[in-house]
C-alpha cells in the first residue's frame, strides 16, 4: 500500500445513492471512532449509568445525557428508579476503563470534575409509558433496521472494516503491545462496489492519538505494516490509498482536544450511512425508549429476512406515537434484491410493541455497556444478533 496525501475525485464517478445503486458502480465510505473519542466517552458513561440502575432495578426509566470538556463532566437527564447508584463513582470507573488514567492530563478518572444535573422523569411520560398491562412507546419517532449478505455478520462492508481498524487500535493499546497509543482515534474506509457488490477497498484514513514526541514514521509503519493487514483481512491489498494522521501530530485528544456529547455518533453506531437512520440516539436510554429498543428489534427482523433467503438485503422502518404500544406503521424495503411481498409478510408476523420487544430480547438486563463502542450491530453476543 502507499500513502497519498493529495488526490481528487472525478465528478463522473459520483453515484446517485438511490435504490438502483445495486446496478451501478460507486464508492461508499463509512467511519468508526474509538472508545476514547470524546463523544464515545460520553456514550460509555451514559450506558454505564444505565446498566448500574438496571442491575438493581430492571424497571428503571433512564434518559441520561453526558457532556465532557477538559476536566469537566456534566451529567444530565431524567431517571426514575428504585436503585441507589453512585453516579460519580460509576463515571470515574468508566473513564478509567477507557484508558484516561494519566493524572498529568486535564481529562482523567482522578481529575474529572463531575456535575450531576440528573432529575426525575416527568409524570405524564411515566403515565404514558406504563399502560395497564402493557408498555407504551416512550416517545414518538421512527427507527430503521438493516441487514445485508455482504459480510458474515450481515453488516455493510465499509462500516464493518472501519470498526475492525478502531478495535485493533484499542486492542494494541490495552494489551500494551504499542506503548505510544492513546485512547482517541478514528478510521474511515472507502469501498468500491460493482453492481451492488463490494470488489475492493480504495482508500483508508486512520487518525490515532499518540504519546507526545512519537515519530510519525513509527505511527505510519505500525498502521501500514501491522494494523491494516490484520484488520482488513482478505480485503487488504497493495494500492490502497492511505491517509495516516494526515494533519501531523495528534498528541492532544479526547475531551481535552474536543468537546464530547452523547448521541452524536449515531451513524457510527448503526450502518455507517449505508442504510437510513431515524435520528434517535441509543446510549443512556432504557428499553422503553423505542428509538433504541425498536431499532434493535428492526435489525433483528431484518437479519431474519436475509437469513431466510427472502432477500440479499432488507431495510425496515418502524414508527411510533408516544404512549401507544403498537407502531403506527411498518415498512419493508429489499432494494430489489428479493421477494418484497414475502419479506413484508414475514415481518408482519413479529410483535413490535415495546413490551414484546423487551421480553423477547431480554432488554431489561444490564447489557448496554457492551453495545456502546464499535457499533451496536454485528456483535454476535448481543441478543438481536442471535
């Protein structure tokens, strides 16, 4: 592979991203961020607080938001629960687990100045969610679920490979194999498609935080010769255009380098832009919030449509009204890759009400810290992926 810092894109190679892309040649790009990215730091704290409440009280209603900048960590949102949780201790533990442990830095588990602004859930929302013998949707909204045969985990290839790169960086850092790696990192992978099928990687961007004074040549050598061959697997090849820390030194990262907020990496969390998104974020929300639980269930049903051989890919949209158990609409799109009628008939057999989703996927369990980083889909240990 070779590093290229300056190249352009021919306008006649830019496709129209309509459902007819299955019959076109195009390049599609997705990105991933590491657990040390400032937005993901916030997501992980929020999901850690959620799990801590669900561990003691499975019926907890949690909507936790987090903002991090420099040494400041602001916790906000609404929580109604019987659990007794030390949110400050949970927050410091989450920061430590990510790897921000250097007390000489502004942002670390010891230096964090935590402000707790969490309140109680509004009574009218509580009444709307807790219906007589059922659970109403915690808010109006729409979600999408997607699956495709182009990878074994039924995920689009660009986002799958981008996650492999950022996971590889984290594994090398946590193991101590590469001592100069620091928690913050991003990766981006561009894939060339012909007639709807991936044929080659064209470009890879990797930006990783590192210890002050680390030579860029050492960073380039590790990424090019060690990380990418392992992360890309069979898709690794000579000729991929590489951009490795393209702006130079990346010694200041995480919340010290940029403000982090929960819910800003919704495309990273899902399908890398290859499928549509309803707009709702996941982290910090209990399963009565359908923009989380219903998105998981829509992925669950889309996977089964593909596994049943009804289509090569499937995208499902589900929409809800606040306080109402049954969805107001369900739409199935196989993008011309299968039997649309049979796929819609198959999806109609599933109960998309919040209570049924929570029970079938056992979403009242404290499983959410395992979802936060490197995508909420494509991990075999998660119940909607089984």
